[in-house]
C-alpha cells in the first residue's frame, strides 16, 4: 500500500493512541471509522506495562496502517498534525515541562509502538493545533517584551483542541447547518475542562492558556487564580515551584473545595445541602457561566452551546445550571431532553434563540481524520 495515493487513505485502519497521565485509551478504527477493537489500561509511568498494553492491542484486530497519537502540547512550532520522527520527539521532550503529565507519556507511547512495529507510520495530533491561529488579541499576554526571547513564545495556546474540533463539526451536523455559518461555544467538561469560542469553524478564543492550568475550575486543577495570590504564597509561606505546581494541578479544583474530584459525588452531596459540596458546585457554575459569556462576547453573539466530555455528557445538573446561568444570552433548555441526555442530540426547544447540543466526545475520530489527511499529503 502506498500511503498518500489518491483514495487509498479512505480505506486505512487507524490505531488511535491517547496516553494520559495515568490512563491509556486505544482504539482501532476501520475504513468507515467503525471501532474494530478497543482497549483501556492504566500503565502509569511503567514503560514495560505501556509496551505490553500496546502489544495486546495489536493482537486484537487487523494490523493498523498507521497510528495517530494525541499530544497535549505542540508549542509554537508543531501547529498541525505531523508524521512522527526524531525531530518531533525531541521537540515534544523540550516542551515536556509545559504539559508534564501528558507529553512524556505520548513520547513513551510513540517509542514503544516503534519498537513493536518499526515500519508503522505514526502521526502526532496536537490539542494545541486547533487554537494555533487564535487572533493576536486573544492569544497575547500583556507581559514585558524581553520575557519572550528564549524560543518559547509566552502566549495562550489552548488545549482540548481535538475534542473542540470534533464537537464543533458534529454539532453543526446535528443542527443541519454549515460550520461556517455558526458561532458556537464548545464546552469540554471532564476532569480537565475548557471552553472554545468557535466562529465559522475556527477557534477564536479559549479558556486555557500557556498551560492546561488556566481557566475553568476542574477536578483537581484550580483554573484561573490571581497571580498576585501565588506570588504572595511564594513570598510569605515559602512555597516553591514544585510544591506550587503539585497543589495547583493535583490538589485544587473540586478536590480542594469539596474533598472529592468526582462531580457525581459533588452534585449528590450538594443536593443534600452539604456545605462544602454546595460551595464547590456554586464556584464551578459561576466560573463556567461567566466564561461562556466571555466566549460569546469574543464572537459577538452565540448560536449554540455545545456540551461534551465526561461531565458535559453525564451531568444533567451541571448542564441545567450552566444553561440557567447563561439564559440572558438566549440559551434555553428542554428539561425533559436534558434529563434523558441522549448522546448526539439537541437539548433545547425548537424555538430557542440559542440551541443546546450534547455531543459524545470522540477524539479518536478527530485523530483518525487528521492522520488520514496527513497521509494523503
């Protein structure tokens, strides 16, 4: 098979590899994007366990024609899906401290797969790529000019781009409209969470910034915090950078507020008027509603609000409260449809000025689409 030949990439089997901080999600997609095989594991930092998970996946279905890897941070240079080579791996290692829980795992998966199938073409698909062309006003920080001189532009990169890209296209299809005609706020709500303002199919603003720590309240991440507060903690309490990073990334968010990172438990305890859980949910919704409005402002209006991700897909309570918080924008919810929560469906009444759409997260489909585009040349 000659990759790149006309029409050939439509018939490829693509192995998608999503290596997270503690999880590994593998999917083998057939020529029609049907799921041929699937495997989820938790190898952590164990390279041998990661290699074994990949070996077992390769034995479960037809041999893949190519592999597509989710990579969280591509920096300024890797701004589109690309075939993996030594140079790409080196750049991802250089960027590791910007996504320390994800980029190293992605590189480990690439190398383990290369050991198992040396001739397999591997494609890196970047969460930052969807936001690579953010308008200058949206991506630029007001920092001293001489801070931006060491080769890593200090800008808003944005994340969850694979999910936002897929959700925006799928929502347009469900609405029976062309992406070019819509202004969407896509809400990827999971353990990590971010919003994107998607106008005419392009990301024009997003809530995450230089790293995935910025923006919304998340399961264990604080989201946006006054940098002056962090400086105060460093100066007055002697918190070092490693302690600060661990706290903001793994000990804050819902976990810090409610004592649990599980939104299901937060919602259940808030329904029982438990104080910490009620406050955590209030803070989460306050930040979410305000940020949805900010994304709408970046586009000069809003046609649809799109929920995806683990919380976005499974928490009717979060969707209802988020829609209530943004009702002034014209967001309207059909409570019966919302309670049903059917994947890939409209949750708003037919006459709603701003539609509400629920999209099942399928980063694997977006990764396969991008890999096929790269291989087609």
